[in-house]
C-alpha cells in the first residue's frame, strides 16, 4: 500500500486540477449572450428574398456589414437609402452587405424593399432565431465585421448616415486583422 | 513527538501514531503522561496516512486538504457565501436583462445604494462566481483527501486487531471493569462469550484474553456518505458542461409552432386554458380580482425529420409527444423537459374566414381563409380573384403619412388586395381590408377604398369565422442530465448516514492478570447502551455488576 501512496497523491491532485480547473475556468471565461467588439458573430443560414439560401460562411474573408431591420421600425426605413447607396459604391470592392429582416412575412418585406428601393441582399429570419442568437435588443442594429470574422463595431439605433457607414467600411477594408 | 514510534511490544508504528497499532499502549507523551484520563480512541489511535516527518511540497498541499479543521473552515466560508447570495435576487432569474449595465441599473433602481454595492461586489451572481465554485472544488478535494487519509489506516487497524491489549489500553477505556477473577475462569469465559454471541458479537479468544466486536461496518458509514457527496458535487459541477444543461424560454400563441433553439425539436401550443378562482373561493380581501387557479398548455412536441437546416423549405415535423403542461407537470421527452412558466392574457387574431359580398345583389362568395402570419397570395371568391399585394400587422401611418406597421404583432392587421372580376377594370381594383371592426372604423376603410367600397365588401359573417389566440404561453425548456447523478449521490449519502447513525461499532477487551479480571469496552456512540450490554452479559455469566459502575468517566475524581 505504501509504495502506491505517492502515485495516488499525484493522481488525486491531478484530477482536482483538471476538474476544478475546468469548473473555475468556466466561470471566468463563460461567454455571455451579448456580442461585443472583437467577438465573432454567430453563424446563420437564411433564405434571401430572391429565393436563394445564404450561409454566413460564404462571407468569410470579406468585409461584411449585417443590418437587422424590420418594416415596423421607422429608423430602419430611414437608413435604407444610405445603405443602398453605400452598397452600390462599395460592392465592386468586395464589401458585402446583408439586411436581415426580423422574421416578418416575405410579402411585407418584398413590398417594403420595393418602396424604399433596397436592392442589396435581404435575408429572412424565421421565428426570431437568428435575432436571438445575435442577442438583439433594439432595431436597427448594424454589425461591421472584419474580413477575419471579428466584429469591428456594433451600432445600435439609427438611422445611420452614409458618412457613418463609410467610416466603418474604411476600417474594415484597411483590415486590422 | 514523532520520534518514539517503536512500542515496547516490539511493533514498529507509523509516525504520528497515538496508540500502538498492535497492543494499544499509549505512545505519545500527551497520552502516556496522565494515566487517569480515558484514551482518545479516534481512528483507533492510528496515524493519518499522509503524516510524515519531512513533508515536501506535495505533502504540504496534501496535508492542507487532509485537515478536518481546514474542511470545517471551507464549509463555513461556503455557507456564508451561499447565504449572501440570497439577500437579493440573483442575475440569472431575470430573463430580459443581459449586460452588466442593465443589471447595474436594475439593482440600483430596486435596491438603491445597497443594490449597487451588492452588484459591484459580484454578490448578484454568487453561485457562478469563480470563488464560490473554487470553494466547492476545495471542499470536494478535502472530502476525497480527508477520507482517503483516514479510511485506509482505519481499515488496516480494524482488520488486524490484536486480541490481548495493553493493560493501560484496557483500563483507560470509557467503559471499564476491574475485579477479582471468577472461581472457574475458563467456564466463566465460555459463558461470557456465549452471552456476547447471543447479542450478535463476534468473539475471539487468545489464551485467557478475549475480544468481542459487533457492527464494524458502521465505521464505513461516513466514508460512504462522503462518496455520495463527491458524486453529488461532481454532478453539480457537471452542469457547466453545455451538453448537460439547457435552460431556455419559448413563448407561443395558441396554434403557433416554434423551434426550441439549439435542438431539433419543435413545440406547438395547441390550446392554452386558464381557469380563475370564483369569488366564492377567494378570501374577502381578494374578491373581485383575477386569481388564476389553473393554467395549462396543450402542447405537442415534434422532431424535425427533413429539411431541418434548409431555410428554403418548411421543416418536416413528426409528432413525438403530446402532453397537457401544467405547473409542476412538465412535458418530458428523452431528458428534455417543458415546464409551464408564465402566460400573457393578450388576445391576438390568428385567422379569419370572410366572405366577399356584392353590395348591390347581396350575393356572397367564399368564404376564404386569411391567415395573419404567412397568408396565401391569391384567393378565389366566386367570379372574383383576390391577389394579396401588401400586408400590415399593426397598421398605422408614419410621420410622412405613409402606411406602415407599428410592430410585428397582429394588433391591427390590414390586408391590401387587388380584386379582379366582373364590372372591375382588367388590372383590378385595390381594396384594403381590416379584419377587426374597430380598425375598420378607426382607419375608415370605406373612405380608403373609395368607389369600390360601394360595390364590394369583405366581411366575416359570424364569430365562427374568427380564430383567436387568447393568451400567449411561455414555456421553460430544460435539459438537466446531471439530475440522475445528483439523486444517486444523494441516495448513497443517505445510505452512509444511516449506516453510521443506526448501527454502533462496539468492542470489548478482557484479560486476566494475577487473579484480576480487567475489562475495557469502546463504542463510538451510545456508551450507555454498551454498558447495559456488558453488564447484562457479565451478570448472566455469573458476575453481577451494575451498568453504572462500568462508567470510567465518572469513576475518577
């Protein structure tokens, strides 16, 4: 029995470090539902207005703007033209813009996009699942994502101006990785 | 203190031994010095396993956790920490708050300065704080190490006991007897042994020395209950593993189906019912108020079998379980539990089945069913075709007078149709339809529709054509795979406690020296019972003694 004493002590203390380390570490580094600058946005796979399916993976390596909006939100409507103009100016330079609608009917979204002249890709969330994963509280909310997938800024509320949007795009394109 | 480890009987003891492992002679100065006091019999006087003359770092860490004093302090600190967490509600009880600032504001608003301090000190999330989990881990470590260090030497000591004990060991027990030996020593010993056997003792003889013992297994009770506690603690820590634990909320209108986030399951609220107490059932102070007696969601759980990850198609669902979910009666399926959490009484329109009416002839066409969410785009009503062009869930006008929806909820739904048919232009006429009478009046449907309002009307003939959701039901979806382990741990703990509490380890030693009978007896609980047993056995064997005279603690001045 005696010769096993040392190994038993090592095994017990090793297990303590392993299990205890995991448990304590979990409390220190637990991720909260709220996204912040420097995080990676959650993945999504959604239907677009034109009927195609878009996966967030296809935007990897490109500067990305994700705008959450709803037809019920006046500032969302007001910033649509700015988003559309900026998109026209930057799409050739590889900047991606997606507007994720907040789980409304396709009919309402289509009609709204037509009225406000939004022709950039618009994706349809279902049952608020994507919105919940992004932890949204207010609308509109716009995420600016570096080509390396890290969030550069989260702008809550609106309407955004073209200058505001372009200032962030320039940072994305300059690409501090 | 640790130097004198070899006993006069020749046995080499471990460092830290209090009573010789073989003959029981007190070894340390402290115990050898005062021959009048009863002996300290904890762990039968054996050394704790890890006690060493020259401890290294590992031994020091080990010895820290091996100390019961340390364990008691850890438990006290944990209790204080846990009690601090009960002063104000913990953060995880609020569904709507997420960020540090939101919590800060909440505690400030509700509890003032004390709330701000409470939140700043992190007491609003005690049970998931690093120090609280750290304390639990340390208690767990202490449980393992304390037990290991004591149970192994104790097991060794109890499994090879010497029958003939040192005179001092016998005379310094708490239950003792000393007197002239009986006339027929051998016959008396036989009959004393027989009496003890009748009381379910095991009896050993070594010449004219005797040892009897019963219920040794009760000594393992504390260690078994520690095993239970360790399983319990590990299970509690296991809840941190994401796959082991889930806690989410799903709000459903009647008839609505929603995916449970992060799973392949969907849940449908078939029907929600709430029953209130009648005034007769309520105490006078509550009369006239709405007090729910019972609320229940008839729910169906579905599993997605196809197109689960394809947003261009509707998922194919197959029902797996139907259950009436009530408070404390969750729907339970493969470790997934859906509890009734809350409900919001808020009537919402789900669908209407109106008729198209020709105002001149009075002829009615239809009905057709118009769903508030994801309605079909074309409808046939007699000779007319209705094409849905736009839809507003909560109709209103923005600051520039344009129609818009004020929210995502069907509070004031409005449907914009293009109607084609007899007496109408080829391209159709625009017709805006408010299913709710109150909205129809408020937004002046007939004025908006202009000329066509004189020709056609869309109207619901009776209430049977209206489907309403009276309430929104909120369900709490939980997975807690640690629960079976928690119950197992708790059961083992109880077995250990019962073993240690309801059975008492009793031992009796006896020897003869120069015509004197010396008897000592020891138990870890209930000395009185042991004295009764010894006195009864001695008396029956022919040596009458009273149980009181055996009490060594009161004999000495």
